[in-house]
């Protein structure tokens, strides 16, 4: 399921636009102002997270020792993570500046900066560059788990699953902790091994020490349950995560999906409005818009799609492009030619099951069904039990007149997760009824 809120959601987007104007800075200006020189107000603030504290400590340290290359690298990596959490892509520019500064100070044996650059490249969906940074970092830091985490993520997205699994094994050898177990879970899920994926996440949860780590593991346990249609288990995992970290937006988004699945549409929409006001991530905006559209609130839905388009431009301005997802959005929202252009651009960069699915769906909406099914076959080759992929495959097969195969694929989509998308699940059910 993919969504967003009313015009009040434009406030965070405006803040991000301001952030982009401030982001093209280097050196000491990559640090936030010294608190001693900043006027204080009586406005209450939320309890800072561990990441906030890490950034603050790094900034203070660099004011005292501005030539500390490892500290610049740590700050850059923290900025990359902050972009993921806040939905503010201006942090990518700050991360790039901090990591470049680290390499400028120490250009030779600087594995930490290479690791940070690899993480940043993965976050920006520049997976080929991430692979390159990861391979360089492996030569310098062969016993550091983060190196292999970069490679696992990059290889998986580049369509090199065997290389990803090999990197994962190395990661489990050198640092068998939370980061490795969560990646193992994803690798197993992509191969259709759902029970093994759950066991890996439970192993990760047993290694979680901080409230943030517990919330992280609970969210992905909830996602695994949600993606396989177990709404009650998903709700239990999201709730357990909120017990550890009550303000975690990912868990609130999970509970919003549960509300939608349970027929509490107003509750779901209210939750998405709050979520997208706080963190206007493209995925949340899309999910909110589609839920509004499914509820018949088309003008409000269009407002969210407009915000989503602006947000995608902001990410692109910071060097982050995701043509695979953009192609699916264009295909689902009446832009077939643009969908195919984006899908083809992504396929040139990486031949993965993810980009294969985008190509299949873009070709389908352009009426090129025979070509579409070859890409749908490619998307299915690892055995991932993804309801959206089965839906795409089923609709392509229906267009080809292969009714029995279409019925099987669409029925599988609904069996995996009957709530996979508020707009597409009803189409799947209607198509099943017509085929039967």
C-alpha cells in the first residue's frame, strides 16, 4: 500500500525548500549554529533521539577539532540517516559536504569516509556508485560490518542477488548483529522464505539494545506480517514497537495501514494526515493520496499527488532519483508514456527484479502485453511473495487472454495480502470475478 494529507501538508515541503537553499555549504558551515550564540525561546521541544545526540556531539567536537577526519565521516553518515528519518533531502547535501571534507583531510586511508559515501549513494539510489565505494572500503576495512551492509544493499538493487547473499554471509561472519540479521531477513523474504525471514528478524530483535533498535525491529516484523496478510500480527508488532518508541513515524504509518484494513478509514486518513505533516516522505504521500482517492475524495487526493511531485523534484535536486517507483506512480496515475520512459531509464541502470516489475507494468499500461510478460517473468524469478507483483502479472496475463494463469496470479495476490493497495485490490477482485 502506498499515500498522504490535505493542504496543511505543504508546510513541511516549504520548510524543505528553505533547507535546500541552505544546503549548498561546506566546511564549518556544515555544522548547526553554536547553541551559545543562538537566541533561546520558550518553545518546548521533543526529547532528542540518539541520532540527534550523535549529530550534536559530532558538531561540537568538530568546532573544537575541525581537522578530525573520522568525526567528519561520522557526521556525514548521521546526516544520511537523518534524511531517511525526516524526509528532508537537504541532509543529503550536508552529508556529501561532511564526507568530502573528511576525504580532503585524510585522502589515503579513510575507510570511514568511503563507508559514509557508500551509504549516501545507496540512499540516493545510485547503487552502482555505492557498490564502487563499498568495494574500495572493503580493501581498507575488511572486518567492518558496515562495508558489507553497503554491498548487500547495492548488489540486491543492482540485480545481483548471489553477490548480495555472499556479501551478507561476510557481514554475518564479521558482525553478526542487528544490521546483519535484518538484511538477512530481507534476503530471505525476496526468495519467498517468509518463515526464515521472520526468524532472522526475531534474532535481530534479541540483539536490539536501544528503544530505537527495538522499534526498528518491531516495525519490520510488522511489515513482514502485513505483506503476508496477517493484519492482527502486524498490529501487535507495530503496537509493541510504539511501546518502545511512541513517536516513531514508521510505526504510526503501520498502524494507519492496519486501520485501513480494519475498515476504520477515517482513523487511517487522520493518521496519514498527521504522518505526512511530520515526515513528507514520498511513500507516505503516495499512500495517503491513494487512500483518499479510494475514499472518493479526489480533490484532496490530487493535492497529495501534487505535493508528491514537488517532493520528488526536491529529492532529484539533491541527487536522489528513484525512477523505478516514479514509473509505477506514472503508470497508475494516467501517464503511460512517462511511465515507460522512466522504467526504461531505470532498467538501463540496473536489471533487478524491482526494475523488471516496473518495466512490466509500464509496458502493460502502454498496451505492449507480449513484452510486458517477459519482464513479469523476470520479476518473479527469485520467488518473492509480493502481492503487487502478482497483481501486475495477473493483469498482464488477462490482457493476453491467458485466463487460467491470470486467475491464479490475481487470486495469489489477494491471498498474500488482500489489502495490498486500496485502489488495485478492488480491481484484482473484480477481474477475478469476471474471469470466474
